[in-house]
C-alpha cells in the first residue's frame, strides 16, 4: 500500500527552489506515494507540472490577518486535518510549519536540527545539519534521514514558464535582476543604468519587483513589476546570461539558466549562493566560480556593490556571449555542410 507524504515548505521563493532536489529524491524512493506540498499561493506556480508532487495544499497566510482571520484560520485548519499523512517532512523549521505538521495528523514528523521557535519539540526524527551547509545540502540531509539519498546529477524540476506577450527571444538578451527585499542587496539606479549601457548593443531585460525607478537606455527593456513568476522563469531560461543579486530569481537562474553571475553584498554565497558549480559569484569586488569558494571559515565582511565593480562582470558576460555566438554559427555551418 502506498504511503502519503506531506512536504511543508510554504516559502520563500529561493528556499522552495532549494527544496526541489530533496523532494525529487523522496519521489525516487517512494514512486507510488501520494505527495502533498504545503505552499504559499504566490509560489504555487513553481510546482506546475512537477512530477514529484501530486497535490498542492495552499497556506494562505495573508488571509490570517484582519477581521476575517478567525473564520479563515478555522476553515483552513479543518481542511488541513483531513490530509492525515503517514509522514510530514518540515523543511521550513519554524513553529508554524511544525504546527502544520501536527495539525495534519501526521503519524511521523521529520525536521532539521536547527529548527527554530520550539519547532523541534514536534519532531519524531531530526536531521543533523551544520549552519555552514548550503541550503540545498541541508534539505538533502533531511531527505536522506527519511531514507531517500540524492543521486547525481542533482535535479531542480522547474516549469518551462510562459513567454511574455509579444516578446521575441531573438536576438539574444541578458536578464538583469537588480532587486532584493533587503535594500543593501539591491543595485542602485545608476548601477542598473550603467549595466545596460556597458552591455550595449546586447539587449538587456530588467526584471523583478521594485518601486525604484531608473532611465532605461535604448538597448534596455524594463519589465520591472510586469512579469508573472512563470514569465520570469521563461525569460531566465531563454537568456544568454543572467546577472542577479542574491534573491529568489537568482536561485531559479542557478537551477535553470546556462550562465549566471550572482552578486552578494553581505550574504554568504557558500550557504545561500548558486548551487551549480559553473555559476559565478561576485563578492567584495572579486569574481569567483561557485565551485572555487572556500568551504569553511568566516568570510571577510562584505560591502555594497559599486558602479566601479561593473567592468569585470561585463567582461565575463560579453566574452561568454561572443563564445555562444561563435559556437552557434559553427554548429549551423556544420549542419549546412
């Protein structure tokens, strides 16, 4: 008889992307299991077409505020109690996520050793993780505790995305994602403008959500606040190169794009940087491949990204695009012959 498994990872965007390989490993171990994922509604499109997830259970956190909150919470509580999974795996590690596991009626609850807010009191099985581990590796350890070790290559099953209306993927373009929730992570308006100007004549598509405004040069298409999550995924997949600050879209790029530079100001790229070895990381004025980052020890204090730091990234991006163009023409010539 197949088992039912509840995956609890409501948010955020990057954390959900980090969880995908662990859930893929769980599916491989339990091919006939009924797997349900608890997720915030704004991130549910990330699971569209995911072969490792049978059902999505929405966690409408925004509805749990205001005058209607008590009725909404009670209604959601009742729906959650009907899940009754054999196992709940809490990848979030917070009190509310552990309570979701408890409310669901799960017979066994798995969680992480660094769970916060008293969440560990609810766990029957605890995966030992280190604070310095990359988020992907932490979640894989939780899957491994469940009996589902990951196999190479690590998979990030993301949807193909939706093309923005009337958008032509040719000629090739660079996606620039300069915004993050923390203001110290985001690029300044002058830096955004200078990136676009320095990449001219390459097309630059600026994406993300922000109230910040800048003056887009002629080679720049400003799609800030104008794409859905699935359209963002499509643009990242089609881009010749992605330049992104440390953010959820950066992790989508690390999972699905061919070429990426991730800009880190104060965050530790060893823990929350791109997981793919071939990606590039900017920190403190230096570009380093992800697989060359030191794995232990405390990093020097980071600093803000300055317009003077743009040149080295532009050299990397333009060289890569020229190589892509040369290879494409070479392949087309070989086919013609």
